[in-house]
């Protein structure tokens, strides 16, 4: 059974940093591209970032480019999102999701984690 | 590329046929997915490739369209279909979502 378990969400001050983790199990992590998607309270879904199965290719939404970094550790079957220079508008539930293949275009997101809440406030 | 869904919300009776529209500002071929998010739950993939039903999804859900105009249809609305539905393009990054359509029971 595919499982994605996010952690690392917290209350952080504006300008601060946070690293989210997503532990994957039930599939061969190194052969699937992965993504982060966020949802602000009461709002819709916003795609944040994606990474290929090898980690050699990444992509970001304009709203987080230059502030967030996606990465992955094959040995730990874990996806990360390093978030710097956080703003109030980054407050959201952050979901980890798996693409159905090794690259992040031309294939859909087929499994999602339960999400972790990031709150940016002073 | 912008993804525009309509309506933003709708209310229908059990057994009604419900149609949700998603329009892309540029052509995306059939690289479109539909997700269902029930209240307080995680989004779930319903349809990909514009019209292919994900395994386990009831057959009352159908998707159609190609290029810029897409439709999600629920042939006979059930109480368990109360949710917000999102379209998403995945032909190229950014992998933009539509704004969502909230479906309620009248």
C-alpha cells in the first residue's frame, strides 16, 4: 500500500525557515517523481514544486521560486521541502504527492499524503 | 496557462446530472486530471488523460474534452459526492489547478 507521511509543519515567524519531510513507503521511491502541493485555509489547491525520480530535474511555482528548494533522499525514501524567507501567504497545509511515473510532466498525481500545516505568523 | 473552472459552486438534487467545466487558456491536449476533495479529506484522483477513470472510481463519473475545453460529469449525483472538484493540467510546469467547484446536495 502506498503511504506518504508528511512532517515538519509548525508555527514560524515571517522571514523564518522550515523544512518539511515526506516519508514514502509501499513503492519503489527512487522510480517515481514527486511533488508538493499546498492549500491555504479555506482556499483551493496550489501546486508548489516537483522533482524527477533521479532528483536531477526540479520545477517551482513562481510564488516560491528562489525561496523554496525541493530535494529527495533515495536511501531514506524521503522527500523534502526547504522553505526560506517565509511569508504570511505561505500559510497552508502542505501535501506530498506522487506522480505515476519517473518524470513530472505528462503523468498525473496519483497518491497524496495527509498533509502538514505550516503557519507563518508573528 | 490559466485554468478556469465553472461554476464555482452548485447545488443539485440526488439523482441529478451534474456538469463541471474546466477551460485552459492555451491548448493542453488531453493532459488534464480531475480531483475530488471531500470536506476535511485529502484530494483524490478521479480522472486523468481527460477521460480515463482512475481505478476504483464509480462509473457515474465521466470526463471529456481535449485542447482547451474539458468537462466532468456526474451522471446521477449521490450524497457521497459532496465535495470540491479541481481540474489540473499536467502537460508542462507549472502544473496549475483550477479554482475548484463545490458541489452540494439541494
